[in-house]
């Protein structure tokens, strides 16, 4: 065995196992299987043109050398990004722990109680600091959160406003520049007119439905928005506030002056800068808007025994259900980052967070006093952490940069300086020294912090926060470490067993890919530093873009979208810009097959397109003649088609090139959803099948861990005609010559997470990537054959092969009284996370093993399903008291004095021998979804609130 080969470590099946697997499938070779699976006319004729694969040792040396090219300055640029201190106990036990970063979105609540509790803490923290009634479990960044706030306020206009088509949205000129750009991108296609101005001069016209202000302003000034919000409310205008989360410790909570929505980022709660991300955006609003809030909400409910349990609440909001009626396509949150930010508040506690905020403010006041004493005018009359200095910027900048310091250079006469929790007297003196050197001023030394408090009494916080027990218990590292471990033990992640979620590609997230994320050479780079300070990043990102171009066959890539949903939206907006540039502004029809991902229709509507659904045939494929008829009918207005390949049904559709040609013949562009790219890499690609743009889920195919529901990265790759329209950023220009405005806040989105995919591709190389795809197909077809006779595979290709995933039909089990959800819950007793349930076909499960799983793990999973099938056969419609309906079975049940069930404890908890060797215990019994929706509790309320709801 070549111990230097990363490919051998990444791919699960060993060579000796492959022979057995191929015999089971009934083929002589892996190449024969691939031939029988993928249509020959779309196969690549040559290998991927990538550099030779590196060993893990070579890669780690390589990435360390690249990291050394980044210049880690002290960055006081601000603009929504601040250096933060990540507590080591959180770094080691969460960020670097596969028990946290390899978990999936908590759709199966019974085996996700740990991260659900961590997210409930996060929501509580956000509600406490903003003063709002309801918060979700994170968005992608501040810019995205602001755009979602605008969309929500547009959606909840009163009846008269909708009838009058009121569509103006006021944006304070104090808004962060990147937030403004994202707002512009989201507003235009849905018909919102943006008006930017001074909030103190706003006329409160009835032409406006909403407004957004920055708190504090982009250069640090803290405004009292009380009168502004009051006047807005009096005129039917709802207000969103983009607020710095740490400043809210010292500033009046936005809810107190009447805000309808409060948004921002939790990056400065212990999250590395990472050249722009990933960071968790926050979103808080009033309970009356709960049906319109984007993203996910974690709520309290009870299990079948009446015990307290957590779950994702109000799941009818999920865009898979709303589809083209959705106002948002959010599906990826930033769960891992939200968990870390929430834990930052848990670890520091109320007193610690107050100390940090006070120190930041005192440092800013001390700096202002020092610069004033040197004769420089500080122009902010009230500030939290940012001072605005009148100074000759051209003289200051070279001296500051020579001393390893970055400021925000606003114009030739103004500089802002944003301090953070890392700043003490040493750092203040270093800042002051830059001014002294630049202007030849006598040296002074600051020896103590100023006692000045420049926040006026009327905008000081006077309400309590973080009073819940969880924020006042775990301040020692010992207690914190144990609390994190306690929650981790409640969650099933990839470090326990295979997670075979169809469409989600839960593969190995290799340690060598993850290690660089902890390196400050990568973590401590502000996204708006001069390019020469981020040469390591630029090399990685440029190389990754080239690698993705090779993999997709396309000409250009944007890494900016920071989720798959953002990638969908970005791809459609680029298509929209292309049509507009050609004078085809009328092209607004988007064809979407009935089998498409639920976010596809939502993305199309957000991009200003009208959705026309096309049929699928009895084999689950796109109905080509129906698509042709609708393309021809709408040929004058056809903008695009959205397709997934292989199809959402797990089949390589033979007619794919015919489908893409039909769209091109009728003037449209082809958007390919990259959810199933793990079945293409090295064997075919989007360019070959005729697509024009695709988004790639780097958190699927390219090994970024799902992190319990994020981080995600969803770059778009495009054909030559679309390259000019790739998105830009208002602070650091990116994209094409005719770039659309920003899709997300940071120039390169979640740049830190991109290191993982760069490592994945660099260590696998062309052969490793191709073999990964082949083995993903091998594993799926092996499972298909092993399960044959027990479960019917709903759709297959023309030669009866599955792609990298398959849909197992469970609808017939209804005659035994068994629903697909019962299978999902019973799998927990066998130590497995359920496959994807009832998507894309109700009453089915969709299984995707990925290439990382060994034949031993595949066999364990198949044995579990076969055992469950026998249990189904023994069930009856008249008897709900069976091992499936009662699943999952908890340790508390099994150890209770009484056991009155008609099967044994062993049948309940240890139905197969392998389970005893590595038993996973669900921490609650089956949760009651309906109760949680009727009694919505979404923060760490006192237990009395829960008891009252139950009563």
C-alpha cells in the first residue's frame, strides 16, 4: 500500500473489496459498470488537466508555505469585520472536532439534540441582545441578512400598500458598502426601488414600505434612531436595523426604539476573520412575522413521553415546500459558526461579555483622547468602537502599513479606526505611534485607559441580557469542556457512522484538509486588506477557480456565493444580466422540471423570473416532449432552464444533450444545479452536457464539512459568454468586466472554507477525483443489489443502474401501517442517520453512500435496512404498538423498571449483533412536531414557560 496516496485514504472500498462488490453487481470491471451507467455521448474523452496529486505531508507543507505569503497585520478597518479571540476550548472541542463539524442539518431531531441546544443558546443570545422576540438559527452573513430583512418587510406590507404597489425601500447612507451592494442585487429583480439618503433628512413618504439603518454607522457614529423609527411607524414604514452585536451590550437594544427586524453578523463573537468568512449572520424579528422569517428556527417541543425536546420549528417555512411562492431560497445556514458564536457567549457569560464590550469601548475612547491630544480631530460625537479622524491619509498610510497596521482610508482627509477585543495599551500606543511618525510629532506614551464614556445616556443600554442559567454556569474551562462534550454525545455525526443522505453527499472531511483552518496565517486576514497582504489567499483562490474550471469544463468561476442557494441565485442573476446586455430584457421565463430541488423555483422567482414547470415521465426523467413544447411556446421570452444532473431521481438521463439543445435553440441559457456533481467529476461535466452555468456545492462534492447545517460554499462556474457578468464587491473588485453587484458580503465569500476544497482537489489530483466518482457509483450500485428483493429502487438508468444515489420506494409499506418516517426513526436504534426522507418523491428514502464508505459500513447499513424490512413485514395496520412505531428507543426506556411492550428490550435496542459494539443512544424519544408549532418557544425561556404551554 502506498502510504503517501491520499486517494487510498479518502476512498473507502479496498481493491480486494471491489472484486466482491463488482461480482455482487454482476459486472466484470468497474469500467463496465461506468459504461452501463453513464451515457457514452457525454463521457469525457481525456483525463482532467490538473497538477499531479500531492501527498498529505506535501500538501500540509505547501499550504503552510502559502500561508506564510499572507501578511497578518493588525487590521482596524472595521466595516463589519473585526479581529476576535477564539477561546481555545471552543477551537479544540468544536471547530477542530468532527463530532461537531461532520454532522448534518438537524432534520432528524432525536439524534441532533446537542447542536439544537447550542443553536437555541445562539437564538437566545441574539434575542437578548437585540431585544426582539424571535431569532433564527443563523443566516449567511450580514449583507444576506439585510437583504432577507428587506424581502420580509416587502412581503409583510399591509393590504393597502400591496394594492397601491408601494415598492420604495429607504437605505441610510451609513449602511456598510457591501451590504448596500447585496441589497441592490436582491431588490432589482423583484421590483423594489432603493432610495439611499441621510436618515435625518428622510421625508417618511407613503411611497415607502420599509427602511434600514446602520447601528452604529459605517464609520462609527452612534445615532439615536428613536424619532426616526417612531416617524416611520406612524407612516406605515417598517424599519430594519443592521446592528453590531457587541455594541448592543452597551447600546440601547433596537427593539426598545421600535425596530421591526434586527440583523448583523456574529463574527466578532470568537470567529476568525478568514478573509471574509464563513461567519454566521443573525436575524431577529417580531413574533408576528414568524411565518415570513427566512431560514431555520429552533424550537422547544416535547417527545412522546412528554419530556422536553428540541426541533426545527415551523418547517412549513422551508423553501422545499413553498417552492415558487417562497420569498427566500435560504437552505444553508452557518450552523457551525453559530454554534461557536453562541458558545462564546456561554463561555464568557454575561459578565464576561460585558467586560469585553466595556474594554473595547474604553480602548476606543482612550485612542480618541490620545489622538485629540496630538491635535487630530476626532469627528464622531458618540461612538462604541470606531473613531473617525480628520487627517492627511496619504501621509499616514505608508507609515501605518510599514508598521503592520491597517486603517480604513475613507478619503484623502478621513480615516476610521475600529478597535476590537485584542486591543490593549500596547496596541493603542502602536496606533498613536503611526500618527507621530507620519507627522513628526513628539512621542507620547499612554499608560492607562481613559475613564471617558462617550455614549449619551439616552442611547445607553438599560435592559438586562444573558440572564439565563446557561450563560452563567460554564465559565471555567473544565465545565465548558464537559458541557460541549455533553452536547456532542447527543448528536450522531460522521465520526460515528455513515450518513447516507441522498443529494447531500456526506463524505469524508479529511483531517489534512481541515488543519489549516486553525492557522492564524489564514484566520486573521481581514477581507478588505490590500491585495499584497493576501498573496497566499490569492494564490489558493485563483488556483481553486482554475481547478473548478477544469472540473466543470467552463471558462470562469466566482467563489463569492457562500451557500448552494446563493449559487443558484447568482447563476440566474448572471443569466439575467447576459440577456439584458443582449437587449433581451423581456426574457423572464424559467423552465423547471417537477422533480427539481425545492430551492430552484424560489431562486428563479428571486431573480425576477416566472416559473413554468415541466413534467417528468414514468421513469422519473424530464419529459422531453413537454419541455420542448413549453420551450417553443415561450421561445420569445425564455430565459433559462434549471436542471439537476444526474437527475434528482438518481439517474443519468440519456436525453440530456437534446434537452440543453432545445433550450439553446429557443434562446435560453442552461443552469445546472450542482447538487449531484459527485457523480460527474472526471467522467463528464456540465460543459459537455451543454450547460452554460452551474453552481457547485463545495460542502458536498468538494469535502467542506456540513457542520450541522453550514458552512456551505456554492461557487458558480460559467461558459465564456457569461464570464463578464460574474459578481463583484464594492470594496475589493472581483468578477467580470460587466459584473453584477454583490451576491454575498465578502469579495470571495467564505474564503477560509475554500482551503478545504483546494486541499481535497490538490491531494486527489485527476486520477483521485475520477476514482472517487467511480467509487461513489460503485457503492450505490452495490447497495442497490444488496437491497434488491427487500426494497424496490424506484428509478434506474436504461441498463438498470443507479447513479451515485438511489430512491427506495417505501410507499407499499402503508398496508402494514408503516410510514417512511417510522423507518427513519427506527434506523436510529441501529446507529444510523436516516437517508433523505420523502424527497423528491413522497413516501421514499433517497440513499447516497459516497465514495468514502467501506464495504463493511455499507454492509452494516444494508443489514440494518434488511432487518427493518423484516420488522415491517411483521407489523400490521391495526397494531401501532410495534418496534417501528415506538422508535427510537432511548436508554431511559431500556433501563426502566417496567417494560410493557410486546417485544424484548434486546429487539428494541440491539436488533443486530454489531450494534452492541458501538451503540448510539438517541437522547429523546420521537418528538411532537405539531405541539412545537402550536406552542412556539424559540429561546432558553424559564422552564415555567414550557410547563404553561404544555398545560
